[in-house]
């Protein structure tokens, strides 16, 4: 939905999955966009008539090859692109499975522990979204360990 002089509307997710192994941690999906040579969370522009949530689900699938389940709403990010305001709605999203296929817009996908993802992310606003996910999402990393 990019008509008129209003902001460019987009949506995306901070995509996560339980870490392999002991199951106590999580991994964060980061995508590499060759056009910008950056690492970020999957996101993209809304289509005419598309809800933000539907856009987020579609963009995650297109950019990562993974289906996901939306969780908590994360902060909306606002910035300018080519002199025009842009608003990106974000959700925490648990990956449900899929397979990545490199493409023109996204050529690499990495699943990383949160601390490693933080250093790989190109923009501070993406690190802030990661912090928001870690503070609010009901992930395996925040669940109590067995007492046994």
C-alpha cells in the first residue's frame, strides 16, 4: 500500500526457532539482501488491500522459505527511504518449518543464537527489535528448566 503521499507500509517478523541440541535456547533467522549488502529481519512492502499480519507471513515465506506463527506484536519501526516515510509493523514469529532457496532479493539465510545475531545485524533498529523479542516472546530460553 504505497499510494499517495502517506508512508510506505510494510511488515515483517523477528523469526525464531528452538535451538537444536538441549532445547533451552533459540535461534534467530537473519536474511542477507545483496542489493543493500545487509543483514536484517525478513520484511517487505504491503500489497494493496493486504493486512500487515498477512504481509508479514507472506514476506517471511518469500524471503526465508519458512512458514511461521505470529506471536507478540513488536514495535513498529519508522524511518525514511528516498525522502519518503516508511512504517514497518513487526511481530515475533516462531518458524514452523520450510526450506530456504536463495533468490535475487535474499541470497543467504542464517539461523544464529541471539548474541551472534545481534552482532551480525546491520542496523541498530533491527537490534532493538531483537531486544523486544527477547523481552516478550515465550521462547524456550525463558521457560523454567526441569528440577530433576
